[in-house]
C-alpha cells in the first residue's frame, strides 16, 4: 500500500516526458508567491518556457476589473522538493500590454546590468542574507523562552550546542537544497542573536545575484513551512540590545580585481558616499531600526568607511588593502532588501 510520502516522492521520469514547473514571482509587499504547471520538452532555457498569468487583484498588484498580471520566466533552477526533472522558475511581472508593473524591480536591474559599461566590468556580488527563525504560534525567536529572553549575546555567533544553536536542521536542509537547485550558495553560519542565521550567495555576476537570492529565499520559506517555523527577514525583529539582520553586499568589478584596484575601490566608495541618502532609502523597510550606530552597524545618518571596520557603512577587507585589489562590502542593506534594487543601484552608482 503506497503511503503519502511514497506518492510525493514518485519518480515520473520513467512514465512520462512531462515535468512540473513551479513559477515564482514577487508580490506587492516583497513576499513570494508561486504556482505550478505541467510542461514537456527540454527545460534549460527560460526564454523557451511559456509566459503565464495570475490574479493580480489577489496579490495587491492589479484592480479586480483588470486583474491579469503576466509572468515572464527569467531563470531556471532544479526543484529540490519534487526532484527529478522538475524545476523552479524565477519570473518577473508585466501588464498584458508588456509593460513592467511597478513592483517589478528586475526589469530595470536587467537594463543596468546589460549596459555595455557595466557588462564590460563583470560585476561580482556576494550577498550575506541574515534571517531569524520564529516559533509559529507566538512569533518569538526559536530557542527563546516564550515571552522571555535568553542569556545576552556572545556565545551564539557560530555557536554549537543545544543551548546556543536553534534551528540547525532547517539551516542545513536549506544549504543542501540550494546546492541541489544550482544556486551558488557559498556558506552558512549562526548569527549573533540566538535564533538568527545567515547564508551567503556568490560570487554571482550581475542580475543572477538577484535571481539566486530570491530563489534561495523561496526555498528557505518552503523548508520552514515543512518544519513548522516562521521565516522573518525583519531588520530588527527584537528591539533592545540584540543584533539586527542585514544583507551585507560584497561587490567588485573586473578593474577592482586587477592591479591598482584599491584606488578604484576608493573612488567607488566616494561615489556611494555622494548618493548615501538615495541608497539608504532603497535598502529595505524598517532599516532605521537597525542602522543606529550600535550592534555592528553605522548610523544611517552618516556615511563612513574603513578597513576591517564592522561599524562602518562600507568595510574594506585587510586582504584587499594588503594586495591593493579585491572587493568591498556595503554593510547598509537590510535583510529584507530587494537584491535586484541593491545590486543594480551599486553598479549604477559606481559605473554609470
């Protein structure tokens, strides 16, 4: 007698050439939605997949009397949940007339990354996505006494042990699922606040950094759904003497990675300083609760940079200083930032 698990894990490859494509898109408030359809034929080129549509009036993206939003497939990943030939498809969103809807931030980012001056510099991004795991019923961090507080920060960062690390099964499942999917996930670690973790994606070139972070978030949301915990990307989930959650964005161009690159890094940082207010405004909702000048952040009201300084807006690594070339880290983006916006904005400010 087949069990539910047997049926969920049915291998279809011997009985049909059809496969399931899970179309993923971003809703009006930066959340993820998805739905599945059956397709056949090879699935290695997103431009060969059919466009699809959804009811935008139910996602806050269209009025009821003209509710159709069209999704365009943009990137394909292997599906770690269904496995086999099944795929996850990252999409962006358009009106039936082909105009990007206002919440479609990918379209503008793709224009910036395809600009010849940007493409020639092969921009690399490494994004450190911090997040907090919450108990489902009470929306309080995993491992914390309900309504109470754990011991102060200190032992939890990269910590091990039942009293220091909470949710490692979710974190490890996510790590392997991202590798399976083809996401360039480069590591994980426990963060400073208990119940908080981080994964890193990169180095990824141009628009693919945004695609990979969004699909990695989707996979994490699906895994927390299975585990019965809640994913929070709030930049300051617990007020008080606790670290917030960011999405530190590491960046380099071809010229920065070559001899004399450190001088170009300093020039790029100067350009970022001149546009500080615009970047802060686009770097995530609620970020003012995090960028206070405490808990390893710089104040949002004053731009600063330094070598090995985690209390600066922008940090340059010791290796970059020593070798005279490399990358830098923009520490300002919040954990809930849109990676399409942040990566393209950094490229635009520094290269265009």
